C-alpha cells in the first residue's frame, strides 16, 4: 500500500506573514508627496538632518520629520531619505546666489569690517553670505546692540583701505537707530539697515512655516511676544527653527538682501 503525501506538518506553527516592504525614495527638490499623518500635500523645498520642508500649492510651508513609511508618493507609502552620495557634490551657486568658486581658499582678512547688531544677525549673514565673505576676506562682528556704535567707530578708526560697514535693525526714519546712524556715517563708514523690528522678521514667514509674523503689542518684548503667539515656550527653540528654515537668499526679505549686498560692495571696493 502506497503512503500518501500530506504535505508539511499540520501541527507546525504557522509562518508569520512578512510585513510589507516600504521602499525608500531619495529626497529631491520639487518632489510632490503627502505626509501620511496629517494629509498635508506639497513639494519638497528644503531638508535638514531628520526633517523635510514641504510647500503646498497655496505657498504654505510645513516641516515634517523623516519617519519611516511616513509619506505617500503617487498613492504608494514610502520612506523619504536624504540623498546618498559617494562624495559631496560641488554647488554651482552659493546660498547668496553668487557663482560658487570650487577650490578657492579663504582670503586673508581685510582691514575693513562689517558689524551687525547681535549674534542672531551674524549667524544669518553667515548662513547666506558666508562663502562670499570668506572669498572676499571680510570678517563680520557683533555689536551686541547699536547704542555703543559711536564708540565702536572711534575705536575702529576707519580710513582709506579700512572701511566700516554696519547693519542695523529697524532703521526707519525718526527712530533712535536712524539718529545714531546719521551721527557716525562718513566717507569710510556706511550704515545700512532693514525696516524689521528684529532680524527674525527678515526671514519670510512661509519659509518658517507660518502665515505671517505675529503682531506684538507695543511695550512687550518682541521675541517673547512672537513665541507666545506661536505657542513656542523658549525663544532659543524658535531661533533654531528660524535659522534652520533659511537655505538661501530666497528665504529672506528684499529689505535685508539689499542692505547686506550694499555693505559687502562698500567694504570690498
């Protein structure tokens, strides 16, 4: 009598189904995806370690973490990952929009200088114009406020080949800043500025992922008022968010762009 083949052992534990494989897709600008948890759909306009910035068709921007399987691409669930490169690709443009010079070493610092009001101002200028300033040999220093500017100018002793450029916040007619600027301006000293209350405000709201910068009541500290309106507990956290949202000159308001470019031209002439 022939034996019958009943197949595998029916008492053996059933094999567990394998979870579906979620494909990885490298981030690239203008890639349109949908964030799975919120349904926010937009094009990739920027990224940083652990996060991606999406912009929807109305121009609103939001930052999302790069969670595994956290996005939909053409209806398919995917994991967005940063591009894998064998070596850093040489950019053709700097963050300021200038033509990048490959292999160019930083120039020895000039005697001329650019001063800005505070550390946040210096960090933002470095983020956008840092490559250009190193090639030109221009050092940016912080004033820690504009009140002491006359003394700084006297100590610096500007003259031919030793020019001083100063970037001032809220430089509008009739302000304290405008009076101080007028008192120190001269042949070898140029003071420019922007109309924004604080350097944060010179970053486009859409880049930060907000509809507009909040209106802070007069007499209330501006940074603290902004954080309160946006539900952010610590101004330091908000500043990190603001700085991380700036990838290039396109994230800045025209009022700041023109002021900084004017200063760079002045101290490198």
